[in-house]
C-alpha cells in the first residue's frame, strides 16, 4: 500500500495477489514476495525472508531482503554497493574469491533440493561442498562471502524469488544467471525460471554452470 501511494505510476507484482497483466506495459515494476521460504516457515527453521525488489525496463535495480527471525536487513541499489544491518551494525557486503572445486561452498535448498541437482553435485565429486539453507538466506550468505555459489533447479522458482536478492548479490560482486549462463530479465509474461538459477562469487561461475548443465531439462 505504501509503495502504491508513493509510486502511483509503477506496477506491482506480488506472489500473494492476482497478476495484473497491465504491468507488461510499465517500465517500472515493484516485485514483492511477502514470504520467501514457505516450507521453512512451516518447518520453523527460521530461514525465511521478505523480498522487495524493483525492476526498471526488465532489469532488477533495487533489492531489500529481511530475515525477521534474526533481524537481518540486506539492501542494495544498482551502482551503490550492497549492505546488511544486523544487531545495530551496518556493513558492506562483499563476495568471496574462491574458485577451486574442492574449496567452494555451494548453497542449496534445505527442504526442496532438486534430485537431479543432487546427482549432478555427486557426479562432479562435490556433494560434500553443498550447504543446505532455506530461501534467500543462502543468497545473502553468498553476498556476505559465507558461500561461494548458490544453485537452484526448483520448478516453482519465479521472478519474486530472485529479483530482490539478485541486486544485493550483484552489488556484492556476484554473478547471477540462469543455468545456461543467461542474465535474468524481469516483468516477463512467464514468471517462472525453467532453466534454473545459478549465482556465484563470479570466480567459480563457469565451474558451477558445468556442474549444473547435466541436470538442466532438455530445451
């Protein structure tokens, strides 16, 4: 409501309200997920977040991710760096620089790990590099440098799952694409991510795309 009042000419796209296709004619669209990580919310893992993102001309340019269980607020604006406020302290986020297969830590879903992705990690000898976290908690961990990559092949991932955290990750120095290495575009007619998502510190992106490739669906 506050966003609609402040930016009456912008469109709103949220997971919990009907999709108003009039958004397709707008250059600015707020993309919101009030509860990212429903399974984790129900399971009481604490790994769920609130997403508020802004896409301008199909590119994610602003992102806010709040994890209420620990009071962590991360945000970024294109070209302005990425930041996190926690326990009254604010710090700039910066991705790691690890690139070796035996060193990198790969964030995967805690409760919704795709079977194919699990097999691909095992086939690459990297099953032990997987770290299971819920929702976009793992994306902020990547931006913070606590992880080196995050891979997802969930058939349910949509624009509101990636818009806000993508900006934060990019501004922290990360690379964010689909499983084919193609950058995401927002405010699309089809909101789903059929080719998965791959985020990394940038240094290991080619590696994780190779690991992920065998488990992508046939185009």
